C-alpha cells in the first residue's frame, strides 16, 4: 500500500513524489517508472504498491517477475498463443516487470521485450525494477542495436527513482 512506503529525500523518494504517482496520471500519459536500488531497499514493494493503487483507480495491471515473464513468453511461443499474449500485454494500461537484470536475456527475449515496449510506447505505462543502475542496462542487454531501441523506449518518457538505504529485510540477530 502506498501509505506504507517509507519516504524521505535521502531514501530517493519523497512523500510528494509518491502522492503524485498515486494519482495514476503517469498511466494515462504512458510514462514509465524505472525503480533502481540495492537488494531489499523496497523496489518491488514500491512497484507493487503503485500497481495496487492503479488497480484501485480502475486500471488493469499485469505483474511479472522477470523469470516468470521469460517463462510465460516461452510457454506462449510453445502453445501458439504468442501473438495473443503480446496483444494482451500491449492493451494492459500498466505492466510491471520486477527484477530486470538478474538473469541473462537471450536474443528472442530481447526482441519480444522490444516488441512489447514498442507496442506500449506512449500508450501504456511500464514499471521496471532493477538492482542495476539504469546506465548499466545497455551493457546488460549487450546487443547494441537492440539495446539502443529498448533503452530509447524505456527511458524516453520515464520517471526515475533510485532508492537508497539499508535492506528493509534486515533483522538484528541477537
């Protein structure tokens, strides 16, 4: 829930920024949100809180952890529903891709990601979380031409949030 997101300027997101995102205008404008930061800093929590808020505002939202996204893509190709799957994602107002950059992307996944981002450009919003800073995404994608195209579509109309601070999962061991 957005009200449970820890906000502070030294954390990388203020209460004002969060409230601005909670009105859903970024979805109507087709703007992306790129959330980066260290493990456990609350990236997924923030993305899910914004996704839940979007649902409360009546926006259909789809969430994928990147490993599940890759599995769903492979399954859709195998069972012949790939085009329908791509079209469904293209029509979804808010797409959340969690943990971008944790596992290698093969050429087919990169092309599918590019297609999805192209279909959604300025029409749907995408929230992407990653431990990698945005400047490292190009190198992560590796193939220069595809990386240029993907990064252009991801970052052109994007709100960037770089979360800072200790892991919120940390617990004192006594």
